């Protein structure tokens, strides 16, 4: 008889390897522009993402809950969403040269998830709520898109700095022009902001139904950081309507938001959050 838990564990362990292979391919494309490697890079990433989809579906069907119960599972799903959103952006822009910067994060997140697996059905009944699933799924997609936006913001600032210092090296030749990076940044920020807004709204409704009031929101550091993240990106996106607001202002704002996102994913989840910690 096939041991499904064992197979899911093997698939989980294979994910960082598959993403690492794709990362190396994209890195070689960035450095060498080899045509063969360029043709292979995207299919390799598609294989990794497909394997990730198979793992997520298999886990959900077998254990009867989405793999978002603890922070390690959430980090892995953020890595998957980051890779999937990156593929969408690459399809729209046709440029693979931001791939190494994004996939480095993906590999790191998948490693964290794989090193601390939780493959069982033991989950509080409260987390089987459909509202919970919608809330957490929206939050994961939102944070992943915002993280991608932050990466593009940092790359934009790197390009600005190189232009000002007149250092037109490999990075300058490979990365997309500033206007393209700006569009990538804004597109990812809009997706992330929309999903984070949905996550906050659904989470507030879920909390009100569960506890009868919203008092818990004010006592949970994770919620407070979520509102801070929302505010940073609201300024980044809303500021674009101002006459003197430039792509550099947007890049600084989204880069700051990226740091807040990382703080939320790691520091808050591991050390500060109480209401959001349902299992050990």
C-alpha cells in the first residue's frame, strides 16, 4: 500500500531542489545569456511550480485542510505564490532577468518550509472554517505579490544608483529599463494591495463572528503589522497621483513595505503573535 504521507514528504523535500535548479538556470541566463539555458530556464521553473501545485493539492485532499496551519507551511506557500506571480510577470514582460533575484527568495522560503515539515491531520476545528481558508489564502497571495513588488523596487533603486554613478556594468545591461521596472513594481503592488485588503476585511468578519467583537484585532501584533503594511502600500500607490511623485518615490515606498512584509512573515509570526498561533 502506498504511504501517502511518505510521498508527500518526498515531494516537499524535492521542492527546494527543483526551485534551486531553476534559480541556477536563471542565474546563468543573467550572467551568460546562453540561448540554450534561456530556453530551459522557464520550463524548469514551470516544473517546480507544477510539483508545488501537486504537493499543495495532495496535502489538502489527504489531510483535509490547507497547508497554512503554522508559520513554516505559510512560508512555503508564500514561496510558491511568489514563483507563480513571477511567472505571470515574466509572461507579460518577456524578460527573465529579474528571475535570479526573485527565485533566491523562493528557494530560501522553500528551505524553511521543508526543514520544519508538519504532515498530519491534527488541526484545531476552528481552522477548518471556509472564512479562515479565504482569509489566509488572500493574505498569502497578497504578501507574496507585495514581496515581489519590493524586489522590483529594490532593483529599480539599484538601477538608479548605477545610472547616477555611471557604472554601466552587467546588472545595468541585463535588468529591464527603469520604466519597465516601475510598471512591474506597480503591477505587483496593486495585486498585493488588493489581496491584502481582502484578507483584512475577511479576517475582521471572521473575528467578529468568532468572538463577537473586534477587540482581538487591536491586541494581535500580526494584525497591527498587516495594517501598517497596508498603509505603506496605500501611500506608495496613492502617491502616484501627486505631480511630483516619481518612480523613485514608489520604489522607496515598496522597498520599505518589503521590509515590513519580511518582518511580518518571520519576526511577528515566530516571536510576537499570539492570537494567530493555533498549533505548536
